[in-house]
C-alpha cells in the first residue's frame, strides 16, 4: 500500500512538473507581454517561446519591441535560440554555448542630440540605481562570471536615420559572428566580434576589459569598409561634392569604459581608390592608395600624431576662378588654424612625439614622423582668361620628416615635372604656428615659355612662339613682408606680333633689348611687398614688378644695349652739340662708330638719329654772334671779353637805354641772315653724320631724321641727335 501511494505521488509530481514545463512558455510569454513596460520600459510583442529542457535550449520567435509611441517597431527578430549550461549556475557562472539570432531588425533615429532609445537608457539607469545607504553590501557574496560562445547573428538589418541631415544608412542581410565573450569580475575579460559587409569586407574585433579598473584594450580589424555612406558627415569639415573609397585598418583602442570620449587610437591603415569631387562635381582629389600609421590619436585633447603618411599616385585637380579657387571652396583653412590669441609657445621636444604636448591641454597638435607623396600629378586650370589655361604637373615627389605643430621650423622637399618637360626642385620651410611665415626656394629648368602663351596673349597681346627658361627663386615671407630674389635666364625666346591684350606693354622690344650677343636674357629680379595690406597680394606684387621691368627696359634701351659692345650708355644715348657748334669732332665720330658696331652685333636692331634743337634759342645765339662780329669790325674788340662795351654798342645801334643782348642782336641783324645760318647749321650737322655713315658704313641702315620743329622735345634743347632704337619691321604699337 505504501509503495502504491509513493508511486502515485511520484507520478503526480512528474505530471505536475510536466504540465508546468509544457505551460511555462505560454505563461512566460503572457507575462512578458503584459508586464513588458515594467520589465524593459517598452511594449513588447512575442509570437512563441519554445524550450527544450533536455538540451537546455530556449527559442523566442517573432519578437517585437515598439517605439515609445507603441506604434512603430524599434527592434524585432524572427528567431532567438539560446543553448545554456544550467548546472554552471551553481558555481555562479552563466555559460551559453550557443546564441543564435536570425532576422534582427533595429532602427536608430537621431534628431540633433536626441535618439529614439533615450527613454530606454533612462529606464535602465533608474533601474540600476538601487543604492541604499542604510544597507551594507554583504562582502561575502561571490563574484559572478559569464561566458558566451558561438554567437551568430544572421540576416540582420540595421537602419540609422539622421533627421537634420536627411540621411539614412542601412545594412542588408548583415551576418555577425562573435566567437567568444567572457566576463569575470575578478579577472580580465575578453570578447570577440566579426561581421561581414555587403561587398565582402568584414569587421572583426577583440576586446579585453579589466572589471575593476574598467580599463580596456581593443583590437579592431576592418577590411574594405566603403566610405561613400559617410559622405554627409564630412560636410562639417569640408565642402565636397562626393566621397568614395574603401578602408583597411588594424587599430588598437585603449581607454576606460567610464570615459569613452578619451579613447586613444593607434595602428596602421590603408585607403584604396579614394576619390572626391568639389562642389561643382568636378574631380578634386583621387588617390589609388594612401598608407598611414597612427601613432596616437587623442580626439578629446586634439592630439593627432602620425608615424607615417604616404600617398601613392595621387591626382589633384585645381581650378582657379575670378574670385576664388576650388581648393578654398572645398576647405576652410582658418577653421583649422585660427589666429593665435597670444604668443605663448608650446613647449616640447622637436624630434619625438612622445610627451611633446601636455595631454591635458586643448591646443591642437599634429605631427608626422614621415610624410611623402609618390608619383603625384596635378591638373591646373585657370578660368580667369577667355581661353582657359591648362597646365599639368607630374612626377610629383615630396618627402619630409619631423613635421610637428610645435616645431620651430619645418622643411619639405618636392620635385616635379612641368607640362611633361620642365623640372622643378623646391625646398619649402614654414613656421607651423603660422604657416604664412614661410621660406620657398626653388629652381625651374627646361621650362617652355610657350606654356605661358595664353597669359601672354590675354594680358599683353603677344603670342609666345618658343623659348626656354631657367628660373631660380629665394623667397621669404615673414610677418607679412615679402622678400624674393629671383634669377631668370631665357634662351631662344621669340614672340609674335601684337594682337590686342589688356595692357599695352612693349614686351617684344624689351625682350629684344635684354638679349645679349648670344640671344640669352639674364636678369636678377628682386621682388618686395607688404602683404599686411589687404589690397596687396603676391600676384599683384609679382605682376607690378614684371610690368615695371618691361617699361624700364623699353624706356632706357641704351642701358641694356651698352652691354652688347661694353661701353658707357651715355655714348650711345645721344650725339650732342652746343649752340653754334657744328664740328664733327673725333668724339662724335667715335659715337657714330659705336652705333655702327652695335648695328652689326645686334641683328634686327633699327637705329635712328632724331635731331632736336630749340631753334629760337639758337637763333638768338646766332644773332649775338653776328652782332659781335660787327662790334669787332668797328672797335677791334671781342664781344665776349668786352661785354660792357658790347652792351653800349648795342644800345647805340638800337637807340635804347635798356636792352636784352639777345633781343638787341635780333633787332640789328636781319632775320634772313639769322634764318639762313640756322638752317645751314642744322644741315651741316646732319650732312656731316650722313656723309660719315655713307663713307664708313656701306651697308648701314642707320637713318637721320629731323622731326617737326614744333615737337615739344625741341623746347629748351641744345642741338643733339637722340638715338632711337626699335626692332626692324615693327611699329611702336607692335613692340
């Protein structure tokens, strides 16, 4: 009887347990749905709960968590399967051998600083704040440990919506794998995560956390992360039209979970097929590969240190407009380098990044142990002229070491090809705290002048036919003061005929004069200017210097032609006479000989002797001379040494008590005689030079020309033949 009763009891208990086990999922489902607001702070819906008691497996099917408005779905999934080891609970361990989640869908919405899960954060923070200051925590309670293995998330969809940017990012059929997660309150814990991108790339991480200090160390491996979805977020820092490329990196993140904003980042990275366009959707920057190694990135303290940054085969497109260039439009320099409020220096070592800046400061720090550009190219397009100027820079090589924002001085070295022919080698130095304080030294060789044809035609009206240029410049800008010393050597330069142009500069004639006997132009050109004046720019200073040089050369050609025959410029500037002087002296013959020599050595040089003389002044001198002859004939005296007697003689002849010698002489000497002698003097001076030219220079083309006597240049001038120089076959307008 006892056995029978015991058997019935055992069976009854088993039946009750079995019923409880069968009904438990339904009861749990109903309880979770009805009390979800109390449990998690949101309304939940659940299709089914299935439990396999023999394998300790729990499955949740058709789960939904709604938004705070209880209408839209916040998180949902098709199936969650958990395979646990319940016996480990007796050892204060939660062990899950499998965590499988299929069809997860989650939606994150951000509106400025507000997220659609802020209420959940508040709910769980309130639930976790159970501190009772009147109750002491039992220190004998053992620490709890959990382990999760084989975590798999299949066909997940995450959606992120940024309302102000009107941007939505989403993933499709995302598969994640987390090999292992453990948490031990006594020892360091670790976790791993891996999931794949749509393009076949993946994200993989491993993190170790010290539960006591809460310090963590994470290793992040990213393969082929597409940049395009992050384009809108670059608009806070740059005005780009588009962004493309993919990222590979192995980063190390260290920090404390209580201070996530102070994470330190280091490690290598590679960007592939990086491309951007400007605001006009024109290509701006494209780089097949960018390799770098982060030495230390501390965003909280504005500390950015690179071990290496290398750009391979980059291409840059620069377009210049009337008031700006696309580089200025795409970047805002002063947003990153604002003017300093004071002159306090940032102390630190200038050859190492470690410890160079106090990490508690917020002063922007950047540094590159090594920076390089390999085989770069640049297309430069200037649209300020009617025909756009297009120029290509290639084989750009740049190398620099120890570029630190707190350094006293930084030096870069760059080389490149100019339009596939010319060569440029440069040394660029600057003060990092104010990059406008700089030094630029460069040498250009084998440069084709015809590359500048568009500028020459537009501004001066002269097409450049051919020519080569060597250019060396030592330029400094310190405190806004520009000091530039330049060496310019031009060979075989030829320009065409003038056709229009904004400025009427005698470029052709100036270049002709500047050529030496070998056809080489060798100039030293100093450039100075004050860039602190907002109306002044480097371009304006250089242009004004060039314009002044051309005008100076054309206005005083004898200064430059004298070097051709190694004489004093005065000897080939003019042949001068005194009034009444007509003698063709040896000095004047020598001057004509120099002009003949110059004509032979400077081919295509046209020389003209233009006669100027204030005829009225010379006629007065002629009249006085003739009156003096009369005075000498009557008195036997010289009018030049016996001026008082000569004056009395003139008074007597003019019958006046107050006289001017010249006026009196003109009164007593017949005008016909004065005019005749004046004409004879002019003709004799001209004939003596022309006859000498005919006799000595058989093939000379030097001409003697007497302009209109009314020419203003005659006024006050003593007799002289002013030498005029020009290019054969051109008019003054064409020069």
